[in-house]
C-alpha cells in the first residue's frame, strides 16, 4: 500500500500535535498537582485522571487521521503492515519532536525553565518489569480492539487503561518511548532522569514485542 506525501504530512502533523498535548498534560498536571496538594497519593490521582482524560479526547479527535502518539504502537503497526516503513519513520520522528515541544510548553506555562533535565532517578528491576507489563497491556488493548472491529472504542479503552496503569504499576506506566524521552526535559513530578531513560525504553520495547506476539496469536483469525 502506498501513501502520497500529503498523507504522511497530515499524519505526522497529528502525531506531533497529539504527542505534544499528551506530554504537556502529563507534565503540566503533575506540576499543578504538586502545587495544589502535599499528598503524593492525591497528586498521582490528579495526574492520572488528567492523562486518561486527554488521551480519550486526543484519540477521538485525531484518530481519523492518526492517533498513535507512541513509537511502540507505530512499530507494531509497521510489523502488522498497517503502515509502510517510510510512513512509520516519519510518524516516530513527529512523536519524539512533539513530545519535546510538549515538555517545553508545560515548563513554560508554569514559569519553569524551558528545558531542565530531570533529577528523578527511576531505576531497578521492579520498575523495568512494570514498564514491560504496562506496554504489553497497552499494545493488547489497542490492537485487540482494532482487530475485533471495535476501533471506535480505542479512545476510551486506552484512556481508561493508562489511568488505571498509573496505579497498578510501580513505574506509573510510562509505556511510551517518545513520552519517556520528553519527560527527561522537565525536573518536575512527572520527570525521569536522562540516565534512566534507556532502560525504560528497552523495557517498553520488550513489552511491545510481547504484546505483538500475543496479538498475532490471539487475534490471528482477524488478521
């Protein structure tokens, strides 16, 4: 299947904007939460509700064009032959760039330095396992819905899943390399130290690969 350059441009634009708003929400709601409350549990609740809600809104609005906002999701689409290689590389670049812009935007909205590397170390086997599990679940939620003809439910499924995964994973469910990289540029509640990023992305890649295998096995009759 071929895609004209205009198609790539439109899809890349929606991935850029969608990922930017996603990251701005994750970081911005984290900053707002810490300014409104000293209770860490309440801060996480506020952060998770905002993130789940914005995912529903963004996917509903942008899904007719492109609404992955996540390199792992795009790579699974590539392997499933839903998008060609040139398209996938362009979308991933847009996601990473959009995430960075979203982080800068969130920092500036709260009168913080535009770019500030996070000092929040997130390391350890438990956190890496959490990222494997979180990303596995996300891939299953998205492609399980898609491959059973329920694409119109993906926005609510993903928003609900991520809001829940904030709470049942020790890592608070990053599950997204573009968002992980972006969060390294904000030394706030949602930040992650640059030294922790590579291991998180490796865990996400493993989770995504396992999710892909599960999807292909479980939904093979719908492939």
